[in-house]
C-alpha cells in the first residue's frame, strides 16, 4: 500500500511517499530554521505562514517520486503548534477528498518512536521508546500500535529545548543541539561539575530547566575566568545525558523490555548514541537508532505509523480536528476503528 505522509506540526513542512510502512520513495523536508534563527526559537505565526507557502511545492516534489496515486493519507494532528497543524490537516483532507481515499490521523510523538520501522528495524512488541526532541523528553512502553504508556517525562523543559536555550544564551547559534554536539566533541566533559537533575528521584521523570539555569549562572559568575566554551558545553551535555541514559536503562530493566528504540531530533546526538549504545550493550539490551534524517521531524515516520494504524482498522474523516496538547498514548478523537 502506497501511503502519503504529511507533517507540519512544528517548523518543518514535510511530505513523504512510503510503501507498506517501510520503503521510502520520497521524504521531502522544507526546514524553516533560517526564518526563526534571528529570534533564537520558533515563532508560531511565522511557522504557520511558512507552512502555507511551502506545503504545495513539498507535496509536488514528494508525489513526483511515483506514477502511482497514494491509497492512504496519514497526517500529524498533534501535538504541536495549532496554526502549523491546521495547514497539514487541511491539505490532507483536500487530497483525500479529491482522490477518494481514506485518511488516518497520527500522533507526532508516537511517530518518532516508529521511525526505526523505515529501516526495517522496528523490534517486536513490547519495546521501550525514548523520544527526545525540542518539544518532548519521554520514556514509553510500546505494547502495540494503539497501546502505549508513558513511563516518565520532563517536568519542565525538553532536552532539545535545554540545548537550544543554553546555546542561545551562550550565543553559539540556532538550533543549539547540532552546534553543542560538534563543540562538545572538542571539550573536556569533566571541566565543570553541573547538577544531574532528578537522577536520584526514584522515578523516570526528567527536569532540564534547572540545569539550563545552572549553566547560565555558572558562566555569568565565572566571568572572564570561564573555561573554554567547548568545556562548558561538554560538561552541560555530560550532565544532561547521564540522566537520560541512566533512566532509560532503569526503565528497560524495571519493565523487562529487552529492546530500546530511540527517536526525536536529539537522537541525532553523537554522544547520546554512543553512551546509550554502550549502556544497552552492558545490560544485554538491543538499541535501535534510526539515521539522523529520520530522527528529526519528517513525514516518512508519519506514513510508517499511519500504515500500521490503518492496518489495525483505524480511519479518520473529513471532520478531523487538530490537538496541540495530544499526549502519547491518548486516543485521537475522530480516528475511529472500522468494523
Ligand atoms: O524532533 P525535532 O526535529 O523537532 C521536535 O519535534 O522538537 O527535534 C528538534 C530538536 C532541537 O531542539 C534540536 O536542537 C535538537 O532536536 N537536535 C539535537 C541534535 N540535532 C538536533 N540535539 C542534540 N544534538 C544533536 N546533534
Ligand atoms: Zn518532533
């Protein structure tokens, strides 16, 4: 089955053609990073308008990869920015209506956990998903396509948000994740001992707002005596990642989950990949990390999950709304199960 995926939840306009939930024919992503750079973060109204401009060229390019017409449209309906989500959902409805094909609604965070399927590497159920992005930091037990449970999540800032805000304060560039990833490789991660927030909390939740403040306070206080910036960001990263790796392992072992799937933009991070890989190996767990282009926001992951939901009987319709605060595991209103 040929599925058209559409993703516009944040600052990437994306369309993809994916066969049977795994074979990518096209995965076109138009990033708005340049538009938001001067603000050091995403401006919702600019994002919505940029989606309106970009979505048709992106769709045309994605559809050009096949002579065949898609048999299903899968679209992100939340969580995300309301004005951005509305663009993708409206276009999806228009296409589904004019082609007379079904539409299925997809949760963006859940889609990150299914990106591994595009490499044919999605493990069998149940598995542990770690989704780390600019908007989310969570651990979930995935038992089926429509049965998942959040085991822990951030109480304040997301991990990617902490990277972006630290980078913005230190004037290193936007988005901060890739910049800090590169700089930290040349730094001494033991130079500054930053706090490991909630590492001993006894639960699987996270907090990154205090760590971000600790980095900012430290650099303000140290003034001219601040160590090289590479050391500061390497130390920040070491603190941030130690918690996420420790809690991921604890989640997998507590729940008896032998397989771990990584997803979300921060999953591109070199240090996170290698630390998590080493930690999983030492406990006999298997880690699945999709390539970077499938970790950041893209429509192929939406098509991959949409195909599975459709196969499980889920269908949406022309009344489909958007849900900016949709949580992983929430049933999507309007996405009913046929039969
Ligand atoms: O999944 P994504 O594309 O969008 C959201 O759903 O949020 O993730 C974007 C986030 C940004 O915060 C960005 O700084 C972060 O992922 N990111 C990284 C890296 N590449 C992207 N963080 C750390 N290291 C990276 N290499
Ligand atoms: Zn995302």
